[in-house]
C-alpha cells in the first residue's frame, strides 16, 4: 500500500527565488569557509585572506546563491541532487575558470583539487537546503 501525497505548487516569484537563494548563498559561504578550515589548506589559502578578498568571497557567494535561487524558481531541475551539481559547477567555473583567468588565483594543483571540490559541494548543498527551507516559508 502506498501513501498518497498532495503537493501544493507555489506560484513562481522571481523576488522570492532571489531572496531565498541569497540567504542560501550566504549560509553556503559560511559552511564553505568552515569546511576549508577542516580540509588541508591549499597554498593560496594558507595565508590569512585580506579584507578585499574576504569581501569578494561573501559578495560572490551571495550573488551566485541569488542567481541560483532565481533559476531554481523557474527551472526546478536546476536544484537536482540536493545542490551537489550546483556546487561542483560553481567550483569548476570559479576555481578553474574565471578566477585564474583574471589573475586572482592560480589554478589549483591536482593535490588541491579534492579539497576545492569538497568545499564547493558543501557550499552547494548548504545553499540548496537553506534556499528550499526559506522558499517554502515565503
């Protein structure tokens, strides 16, 4: 015997999606920073980050989370795999794509990649869990 479940669809709202994603992105940034403290430090993270780099990290985490929330609002498949895919995509685009291309960081070595991937998966999962929680309550 199976249980029946009634799902009430919420009307789609760009503003609510952005807000939920923003809150999720900030929470993801916190957990990512904590994960990086537990993981072996890469060469670029051994030194204490300066205030500018720390500000960029918080702004980037919040903006990317907000964008993710907006996309997930209208394309729920983007939130598949509880945010793991999202976190891996953010890591690949930032740590191995955009940031090295603009000279902000060096590309991670093979040794550093595992820690980078793990910390970005932590970011993605946290962002998705918090985004979903906040969005249901808006």
